[in-house]
C-alpha cells in the first residue's frame, strides 16, 4: 500500500473532517446504542484522525485499537491525541500500553499496533463492535474487500468507512487537459498498492455489494472535498500528486502533464482555484444486531 507522511495526513485532516457525512456518523451511533463497551478496530489508522473525528459521537465507553504498517505514524498518535484531547476537555492519562482519555461520562482507551493490512487474520476482528477506516478502501483489491466483509460478518461488527475516492475530480477554472488528467489519475488508482489491482474509484460500489451480500444493511453518502482558494497548500499537494501519478502511468505524456501542472499551480498562486474531489462514506450494520 502507498506510504503517507504524517505531514500529509495532518494537512488533509481538516478537509476530511469537513467532508465526512454527519448523517452516517449519527446513524452509526444510533445503530450501536449506548449500553455496552464498544471495541473499535481502526484499519490503517495513521496518526489517529479517524478516532479524533468519531470519539465524541460514539457510545461513551470505547476501546480503540489503531493499527498501521508504519511505526513512525503510530509513534505520532500520543503527541497528536494529547493536545487535541486537552483542547476539548479530556483528561489524558498515559498508561503502559495505551492512552486513556476521559471526559464527563466518556472513557476512551487507545492502543496501537504495527501490522500490515495484508497480514490481518480473523482473530483481529473477534469481539469488535465497530470496524472503521478512513481513505482506505480505494487502495485495496476487490478480493480484500470481500474478505473484509466476511470477517466483519463473522464478528458481528458494524462498519463505517469514510472518504473513499470515487473517481471524480473537478478543477475551476478549467484547463483543457483536466479530463485527461482525471482519467490518468484513475488509471493509477487501479494499479497494485500491495493487494493486487486496487478497486480504485469502484471501491465503494464493490464494498456495498460485498457487505449487502453478507447480510448487512448498507447506507452511503457523498463526502466530497470542496477546497476553496485559501486551501492553497492542500491544493498544491494534490496537483503535484496528480501530475506524478499521471506521468507514472503515461510517461510519454509528461510534457503536456508538466504544462498542465504549471497552469494549475498558477491558478492556486493567483488565489482563484477551486478543487472538488469526489469521495463517499459507507456505513453498514447487521439487522437486529
């Protein structure tokens, strides 16, 4: 799977939080209820942004296991969580192998584990009430999604997957090559990220099929990034990344791709660039769970 820096994850976190579907978050909280300890498994958790978004919306007694292949990202979890929690009135207690957050009646215990997603087994899912991830599903293969649905079904877990890229990119003002760049980016999204050919822009559709086939009630909502001109750093990072991905799948086209990149970055510099990136959130739970 592709590697992501802590700086990139920090840069995108506000855009992620603004884009996520509040409706699905509330629906998931209602489906989970309030009467039990909630064990949460966060797949490819990075520095914990998914937890930071969800903790205040879920049942009050939570135990999180954040796992990621990158130990450097997991090392960032305590230092990212502590100031975030303190600013929101949580008491922060460092335990031997976990971070404990407490506020009013809410208790959230956070543990981390280094593990590659290709090595997960059924035991990791056992006893989980919620399996969740952010910006993950488009990077994995269809067969991995099918296996994920089966494992969640066996454990009886509800699922909430946020910010899955769906293939839509819109840039304003437009440039003649925008559509061609989008097509190249989507080709790159379907390349092997460590699991075989990635589901890419089809990931939410495939996940919906697999979870519905496993007996889940499935809901999805759009969660598009809408980046205004003042999101300059994030826009620049996206444009650079799209250009690099495009050259990666079409190296012979690099001259016009570089020209496109220069003009798009000029729009950002002139402070009149808007970018919309299509994402979808998906929630699923078992009836009468």
